[in-house]
DNA sequence: CTGCCTGCAAAACTTTTGCAATGCG
DNA sequence: CGCATTGCAAAAGTTTTGCAGGCAG
C-alpha cells in the first residue's frame, strides 16, 4: 500500500539523518498523504486539530520542511502570501495553471520542460534542484 | 528618454481608469525605474525615505500594484515570504534561476517557453495573463 | 466641493523563535 | 539519561486595513 511506503521512506530518511522518529511526524505525514490537492500549513493544522490530534503549528511547519526535504511533498509559492503543499510521493513532474478568477489550480504535464531546463542549466553552469513553471490567467469557467 | 515614456504610460493608465494622478505615484515609479535588478517593497520605502520623500508604506504597496497592473513592473514570488519586483518597461520576457546558496537571481531568455505556454493554454482552454519559469539550484560560485 | 488618495498606526496573517516539558534512542 | 523534539505563546516580518486629513479633478 502506498501509504506504508511513504511511511517507510520517511522513517528511513529520519534515521539516516539522525533525526528522531516521532508519532507527530507520522501524523503530519498521514494528513498530507490523505489530502487530495493543494493544501496550506494551517489547513493541515485545522484538520489534525479536528481529529483531536495535539500536534502544534510549530511541529507542522517543522515536519512539512522535513517532508519536502525527503521528497514526499512539494512546496509551492504561487501569487499570494502563503505556501502551498501537495503530495509528491509517487507523482511525476507537473506544473500549474493558476486561475486569477476562482483560484483554482490546474495541473499539467509537459515533458519538454525538463529538456529545456537541462539546456538552460548547462548554458549557465547552474545545478538545478527543482523548478516550477506557473501560468496565471483565467480558466474555462472564468472567461467572460 | 525611457523614463519619460514610462511616466507617460502611467499617466495614461491612471486617466483611462479614472485614478488620480498624484506626485506620490510618480515618486514610486521613479524609484522603481531607477532600481537596477530585483527589489522589495520595503527597499523602495527605505530608498524614498532616505531621499526625504514622505511616501508611506501603504502608498508604496498601493502604487506597486498599480504599476504591475499597467505593465511597468513585474511582481515575483520566489521561494521566500516576500514579493520581489523589477522593472518591466522596455524589457522582454525572461525567466529566473534562483541560487539556493547565495540568493542571487540570474535571468535567462528562452523564447521557446512562450511557444510551450501557448500550446498548453490552447489544450486547457486557459487564457494566460502572465507566467513564470523558476529554477532553484546552485550557481557557479555556490557549487562545491 | 466631492470623494479619491495619503500617512500613520494598528491589525491581520503566515512563519519563526524561545523556553520549559516530554519522550526517543 | 542526554538532548532532539514538542506545545505553547510570543515575536518577527510582510502586507492590509481603518480612519482622519489633504489634495486632485
């Protein structure tokens, strides 16, 4: 089952970095893996709280960073003043259309983007870690 | 002269939208046009203040939004918790490499990106307003 | 003159930090 | 047991907002 593999991956990552394996970290992982779509830190906090979890905001932020670092979730900064996250486990590269009307985030896959990236980085002698292509505009529903 | 054309463009934009033409807006425009590279809102505020300008933070934010809307500056959200701006006037499309080591922002031009964008938007029936391709990684200096 | 725009200060919001308590290794 | 991690609350930092006064049209 996917969720178990994610758990395994986190545990391995923690151990190999001499970080402690705590139940809080798995609670955050679970909430993140169960979330369908893009979520904010405070959203996870609310969800966990509603499930009577005692995980604090500080731990959420701490753990989200860990999860980003071990590749289990992506972190995005779109147009506004907060970070959005999404499950990365088992997903391949994709990018986003962001609707300025309704705020919807639409994903797309376009393999050529990675080719371009390699090309650019080679030219600039730049070692890429990750990248994002964001297109802002209006989705089908929001065009007048 | 370029600066006069930018001024003209702003004035026209303001009038056509029934916004008022104020000296504060031109002070912000000037500071933005004189800035070489990427700047933050508070940086402009400091610069203006050091020049004995009385423009307030509120007006800076207000005006930066106006300038973005009339195409005189670009607004970017990179990895961190603030907005960065840069002159757009007289510049063509370019994208950014952001160094995770030293924070440098390196620009690059890659015309094919716009072709891809058109392709994607057509497929998704999405009307693009603007877009950004950001590559995070390590620049020449910051590779070990 | 009308009401948009400004400056100031406070508020709002996300994220980070300090500290004592907890519990992993 | 030692110390990384946690919860809580406060702090930090950017951006927004409310309000009284000022100035563009």
